[in-house]
C-alpha cells in the first residue's frame, strides 16, 4: 500500500432511484407530447451515495488506500459526510456551499428499464472554490467529472504543481471543445475514457485515438463487456473483462475500474497488471445494486484476482 495520498477531484452526489411499476409508453401519448403533463406514482424509492469522487474513493478504500476527496457539497450533505467518516475517508477538502443542495440525480425506471433522469448539479458548480494547493502529501491526482470551471482549474493546478494526474472527463466531456480537451491531455499524465467518450474526443479534436494517446503516458479506453484497451508507448494492450458473480447494476463500474488504475499507478505496477485489477474492480461492482454497496475485503479481492488471472496481486 502507498503511504501518500491520491487527491480525487470530482463530484459527490446523491442518486435518488425510483421504480415506476408500469410502462411509460402506457401513459405518454405521442400525439400529446407538445402538451406533456404527466405524473408517475413511484411507491419504490431508494437513495444511494454516489458521485464520481465518492465512488472512486470508496473503491480505493476497499483496496486499502486512504485517498483525499476534493469536492463541494450542500446543506444536505451531513449523511454523506457521516458515511465518509464511517469509512475512514477524510473530508477536510470537501467544501460546504451554504444555500446549495448537494448534486443529485433523480432517476425513474419503468418495467422495460426505460429511464427518465433529472440531474441537479447544485454545489458541484462551485467546485472551482477548491484549490489543489491546499492538499498536502499528494502523489497522484485525478480530475473526474465536476463543475466545468473546477475541472479546468484543477487540471492546471496539478500541472503547475507537477503532480501527475489522470484526466477522466466522463459525462463532463461534453462541456469542452477540442482545444480545451487537448489542453487537458497536454497537462495530464494519463487519460481514461469509455468508448463513446473516446470517439467524441476524437471527433472534437480531429485526432485519432492513437494520436491522442501520444499526448499522455497512457490512455485507457473502456469498452463495457468487451474489456478495455490501454494505449501506451506506441502499443495497445487489450485487457479482458473479469468474471462477475452476477450482472446486477452497471452504475459506478467505471469509477470502480478507475480505482484499480490508480492503485496500480501508485504501486508502480506494469499496465497489464494494473488493467487487470481495474477490470476486476469493475466486475466486483457490477454484482451489486448501486455504486457503493459492494464490499469485498482486501483478501477477497486478492483471492479473486489470483483465481481470475493466475497470478498474485500483492
């Protein structure tokens, strides 16, 4: 285990998940879309702890790390802060924004697994009020989805302090044009996209994935059930998916994957082993509902890795 910190810059959010015990199509009339006024009774609801920074930190804690979270939350954040404390995750760089709500998604799913989602960014839009320089003992950083200005600022701060970091734009990639994406990549040491984001980054910058990869030490592209690719030193490593105990919920799998990348980088592992751990963490997550409800022990992670890849993890 590393003795120095990872600084995770990103969102903390609540996911409010509701189940509509019917089908949207039975209640939305196509010819009346222009005057849509519909209400869904949702007797089943749950609230999950989420947000990319929270999810990545949770998975790193499973791996034995104690990362620092840099995020902004609202007046309603106390249950999340209590959770961080119970996990042994420090919140000294989690800033409260008075008068704001913590970022949250409201997701309604019907019997056909169709979803209607509303996302309120809330305090996340004030992420630029946090500064990388305020964190001590940081060896590695990650810029995960957050407020636009915060993402730009944190990347520049990491680069200015010469702290290596991962650029992980996620759904926030849509906030940036091609020139800004190239600026992120030129500042970062590593980058991580899913396959859709990689295609979008390529379109916006006018460069191929291989050309984008040359701007960082390693560029990772996750491809869901098709595994992932790691572009580094002019070559592409193909990392297969790890076997999952069950396929329950993909929410948060990408964040779990990133925790494996971070752990491997912190421990100076080669990219094959790093990618395999990342794949394994994603497989651990997908077997549970919600982004932070899987809880394998460190020993169980090591045993599963040995069974899956026929090699020792630690």
